[in-house]
């Protein structure tokens, strides 16, 4: 299972499409540093979308892609593409600028409109994912039959997209099971958070064995946002999945990177840390005092101390933990050893509660 980060694409809705090239570089490079391998960039509606009607982006498609290409050496970037907004020639531009994948987004009852875009993108050597926007307007059987069309056109992956953020896990399971009766094509999930289910649904999809899950830093995205990367990975870690992402770095990254860009309320990274570690916030004064005294990361101190005691605060014990963190080059916290190529089936026992 791989995470596909949509912060700099779907997150654009939350900043009026005002991501700058500098933002693209800083966010992309940090995502790569943390081990996120797939990064989607550009206007929220994709290639050729910047316009008075759809919202004018701060930079051109080419400028966004060039910016990402300048900083990424391991992670791959791609663009969104809506037939009728994007032109076929825009796919060539994406290739020329170094994009590795294209996601063709279309309402799920209009799949035949994707054919020329999928075929052209495949001819250009791009990996192609088809996002079935408003997936829920089709029955599972209708959806699965359309999947056969996408497969025929050459798509590498098909996405279930909860555009309204109102799907439940049992509904997703129906789609998944029905699709698997027809096809073994790779599957992805893109959730919105209108009913607060984006993270829970994404975890459920990881349990089912989906190949790709969309997330964004701090859940930044259209409407009430997407699945929050910080929450999603923390839950996976707590349930036995191996990831390549350092959670301590991740918890801080979204907040630090997005705070200057968006007026949206952002979650304090401490809230993620306390939830992950099972640490009560009433002890934060002691954490801050000790972290300053021993010059250690307070987030790592919370996580390590919680391994010893989640019920009470023993300041002497806390100081011993802090001294232990000082003695190690990685702060003594083996938080996130590997998400990029995790095999979901090996972790089903850990996530069956979802």
C-alpha cells in the first residue's frame, strides 16, 4: 500500500489555489524526506484548470511541475486531469516537465470520456489512475462494469472517490468485493471528511488491501478536507503496520509548512503526539520543562516516556528517559520503521477492529 499525497493539489482549494512555487518546493522536498513516494501537485481541478471560472492559480501548470522536478530525486510527482478541462496536449506538457503519473478524474457515470486521455497518457509512458468522482452515484455492480472499461482503455489503477465525504466502511466493502469479482486492477481510495470518516475509511481500505490511499498534511483539502496524513499514519503504526515515515517529523511538518499559507484552523502537533503515545495533556508542563533542561525533542520525550508510564508523571523517571534520548543518534525512538511497500494483509489481525 502506498500513500499518495494530495496536499499541493486538493489542498489548493483551502488556499484559493495560491500555492507558490516556493511552497511546492518546500512541501515536496519535506514529503520526500519523510518517505512519501507519490506527490500530486497543481491546481485543484488539474491541468489547464486555472481560469476565472475555476479559480486562478498563483503559478502555471508548467511552473508547478518544474518546481517539483527541481527538488525531487526519489519521490514521483503527477497531476490531476479532468477531461473537458484538460486538453490532450497538456499530457505531453506533463511528460516534458517530468511528471510520472496522471490521475484522470471524471464523474463515475461518465467513464467513456476518459478513454482518449488514458490512451494518450499510456502512449506517453505515464502511469494512469482513473478517479471515479462521486463513486456513490453508481451501484457497486455498475461501478465494477465501468472498471472493465477503464482497464480496457489502459488504466493502471481505479479509485473509489468519496467526493461528498459520506460513505461508510460497509459501503466501501461492497464496492471492493464487487470490483474484485470482475477485475484484479489496482485500487485506490480518496476520502473527504464531511462526516468525519475520511481517516477511518482510509484505515479500513488499508485493511481491505487497497493499493493506494490519498492523504494530505493536516487533512488540507476541498470542503472539510481529506484524510489527514498525520492521523492515518499514526493509526497504522499503532496497529502494527511498518512505515518509512518518521512520525515525529511528520507531526510537526504539516503544521509548520501550512501555517504561513492557510487561514484554516490547523491541529496542534501535540494533539497528534498525545493521541499516538496515549499521553495525558495535564503533564505537558513537566514535559516542556524537562525537554528544555536536557535539550531533547518534547515530542520524542512524550513518546518514550509513555512506553514506561501512561498513567502517572514521575519527574525523576522522566529525566532518566530524557538522558537516554540524549545518548542516541536517533533519539532512542524507533517510531516508524516502513508505508511505501507495506503488505496490508500481514497486518489484518492488527486492524480488524476497524
